[in-house]
């Protein structure tokens, strides 16, 4: 099944069930200090930013072993990155079923920042795995006032059931049903509670509801297949009649899944409605805001694309895709200076991405031109030197530097740069 927070073309979502916006929101909301911009003498691919970017990408792709290596590398370069690196490291270890290591990392983060619902949730899950139901109840109860994930109440109810406290099990499983009415696990677990309580009819009804929800999931999966097939056949009216059966104005995950299907099959205009509604329901989700912005960008609606990105980039500064898309949008809008900042950050996070290099190169040349026109020659030279480093095969930065050195009366430097520009020009295809 398509993960509900997947992107349209370049999904931002970390595809673990318990990764994604809540983790990332936690990381940013607790950050106490900015990440160092670079390490002296470090290669572009061996900076904390580069390892963080690779780690987040690996989580997104369920490549947890790679994520573990990258986050540990980031911590090796900057041990203060407990929040930006150690917490997602713990999540990756959790997903790899390495509970002892995961627990150590979660507890280390808690030592740094104190109690937080996200940490309590994961520790509660780890407690359940080792059948420490008292510990699970303690940790999940600490998380429940501001539940970090929709299934927090389910696991709390499950822990109470395993401990034999049927009253509290029923209470929290009912709360889970209100929070997640489509989760088939919840009525099934409630059915077991009712059985223990001797409430046979209630148990029967709960089990039947669980079966119906599982059947609904199967039917929705079939609808998604049919929706995609009709879109591929370019039968838009028939496709919309099928696809719109998946539209649920109260469920951001289903809306995002629908928008994703439309986008993947080329119906970007139809994708806007569900993605806009999903963004209204989850304004703090980076994935949802990214999906909406990407769709606007693909439709050349750049002002509309900027709005969801501008807030998201402040909350999640370490996400490569957010920075790259934001920089591309700003460049299209002619906002060269903020575009440069976003693209420079994206390049730090993922130095190997050639598309980002191309965009950053364009931004540096635009700023160099503005600096030259304003007679801010030192500023212009700085951007031209950076552009030359980004694309060393291009003659244009050297040509620009030759012109500026001529203007400021440095003929020897002008001659050197002109010779380099001429040499590179001969090698152009």
C-alpha cells in the first residue's frame, strides 16, 4: 500500500509507520543550538549536514542500516547533535528490532532534553516488546496527554489489557477508536476485552466491526488500482468517479494518498483538492506541505507553492527535499538571495545531487550579476568564485571575474581569468 504521506514525485515521507512529521517536529521544536555549518578541512560529503541529509533520506526509503551509519557519522563529527541525529538514530534502531541499542539512544536523548511524549511513546513500545507492561503503562501514560502518534491510546489500552486491568483497557481502546476509527486492530482488541468481561454480544459486535474495517481496506486498495488504471487510460471522467470515492475530508492520510495517485498518474489539477484539504488538516506535517507545494510547482503556480514551504522550512531545516524545492520556487519567483540560501543549505545536506548544483549555480550567477550592476565588486567576485567551484568546466564565471578585475584596475588578475575562460570555452561541446 502506498504510504499515506508519500510525495508525488520525490516523496519526502519517511516511510516507517512511526517516522515522519511527528519525529521531525520534535527534533526541531527541541533544538537548542544550530548545527555547525561545516567542519574545517572537511570534504563536502563528510560534514554533519551531509550525513544528516543522507540519514533522513535513508529513513524515508526504509534503509535503516544506512540511516544508522549516517546518523552515527553525524554524531561523530558533532556530538552535540543529540536531537537532530541521536533521536532519528534511535528510531532507525527501533525499526531494525535492535531494542537494547534503541533504548540506550532514546534514554540518552531524554537525559539531554528531559521527558517528551515522543520519547515516552517509543520507550513504552519497547516495554511492551519485553512484556514489561507496568513500564509500558508508565511511559505511554506520560505520552497520552499530547499523543505523538495516533496509535498511542491503542498501545496504552493493549498494555492495560495484558496487565489485567480491563476497565482501563476498555477506556483507552475506546479513546483509540475515536482517534482512529478505521484501525481494525482497535475493535478486535476491544472484543478481547469484552470477552474477558463476559460481554459476549459486545465482543461479537466488536469482532464484526474489525472484520468490516479490514474488508474496507481491501476495497479501498482495489479502488486505488482502478483509479490509477483509468487515469492511465486517459479516461478522466470515469477515473474521477472512481477516485473520488477515496475522498475523505476528515482523513489527511487518505487525502494525501488520493492526491498522490492523481499526481503519479499525471492529473495534477485533480491532485490539488485532496492535497489542499490534507494541508488544512495537518498544517505542521512537512510531508503534506511538501506534496502540496510540489504539485503547485509542477503546475507553474509558484506563489502558491511558496506559502506551504516557507513555514515548513523553518520547522524542519535539515530536510534536503524541502530546501531544494523551496530554493527552486524562490528562483522561479526571482527571489535570488533567499533562493541561494535555501539551495546552499540543500547542497550542504546532499552534495551529490546534480539538480541542486545546477540551481545553486544559477542563483550564484544571478547574485553575481546583481552585485556587479550595483558596483559591489567584492560581493560579485565571491559569488563568481563559488559558481566556478560548483561547475569548474564552465567559462562564464571566469569571464565575469575577468570583467570585474578589469573594472577595478587589476589587469594581471583579469588576464589570468580571461585565459581560463578562453581555455574552458574551447572545451565546450
